[in-house]
C-alpha cells in the first residue's frame, strides 16, 4: 500500500510537469508569432489593426494560461499537503512497526528467560534425582550386606542351638517324704544352706548362707564369693566331680536337693542337675525372680520331686 501511494504521487508530478510544459510551449509559440508579425516588413508597412479572430485567440490563450497556472498552484498545494499527510502516515506506520518489533523482542527475551529458568529447574531436578539415586544405591548395598549378615547370624544361631540342644524327656514328678537339702545357685556359685551332722541330721551352714531380716520376716541370702563356682555349660568330668562331691555330703536315702536358682545362673543349672542325677539324688527346682528372697517358713510334709 505504501509503495502504491508513492508511485501515484510520482505519476501526478509527471502529469503536472507535462501540462505546464505544454501550455508554456503554446504560449511561447503564440508570443513568438506575434513578435514575428510585428517585426516583419509587411507589418511595418501595414498599419491595419490585427484580425479580430487572432486577437480573440490570443485573449483565449492568455486566459487559458492563467487558469492553468492557478490549477498548477492548487495542484502543487494539494501535492504538498498529500506529501505531508503521507509522511505523517508513514511515520506513524514506522512507529507502529518499531513498537511491534520492540514488543516482539521483549516477548522473545521473556521466552528465552523462561526457557533458561526451565532449563535451570530441570538441571536442579536432575541433580536431586542423581542424589536420591545415589542414596538408593547405597541403601540397596547396605540392605544386601545386612541380609548377608542376618543370614550368617541365623546360620550361626542354628549351629549354636544345635550344639547346645539336648533331647530330654519331660520330668515325671513324684511325691516324697525325704528331708530337703536347701541349696542356692546365684551369681554362678552353688551354695548350701544345710550341712549334714555326724548323726545324719541337718544343720545350718553359716559359712555359705547367712540369715537376714526385713519387714516381711527372716530370709536366707548366699554369702558373696562363697560356695562352688559353676561355669555355664561346663560338663567336663572334673567340674561335675566337684559338684557331685558337694552333693554326696548328704544321704540320698534320707535327703533330696531343693535348689533355688536365680535368673543370672539359669545357664549353670544344667551342670548342677547332671551332677545331682549322677549322685542319684532326687531334686526339686525352685526358680526365683531376679530380686526374690528366700524367706524362712514351715516345711512341708511331702514334696514333689524329680
């Protein structure tokens, strides 16, 4: 559209120049004819007035030239106004194009900023994913190692259970009227509250067990570092022989072993039991809680023993 408008302005200028040149040429020719006629010998010798037709044509052409000049002035003014208008319109279009270009550049800059921000966020997200993947790999390795350690521990436990497991029949309890020999198994030591007198009766053994009192009454307590040390699981003949010797200090026909065992010595009881059985004594196991006390009281006429 702008190029078309510029071409139209150029064509109008050419038309106006052509018209002006044409009327100027006609006027020049007319004036030249008048001058030639006035300076020719026939004219100088002839004093007759000019022909009315020629004079009328001259007046007509002078009037036509004046009208043409006025039209040219009007056309030139219109052309100048048109050029100013076209210039203003062109400047407005240029400004609009520049503004549109600026908006496009601003939009492109914003899009590039958004793209860079998205790339940065994606990079940070990838870094976090890599960190989590590393932690997961470490956890996986740790879990595999823990599973292997657990498997080895389970195998060791099964081997230990197999080594320490013994097949035993359930004990058969029976009643007896034999006199109990009270023994204690605490802190890994076997102590005896009784000792056999030469006449076969039982008496207290203050060297290994002492008698104390509290608000509930009298109770028995093994002396510290007294008695016979019994190692857990030690079934060696020498160890069993020393325990058996201590038990054989009583009469199996008259006495049975009533043994009180605290939790810290449960593992040592098996050796003591084996020695009691080898000495052919009946026994009664009395398990105690950790802080339980053996209070003195009236004895029973009959006991359940093994």
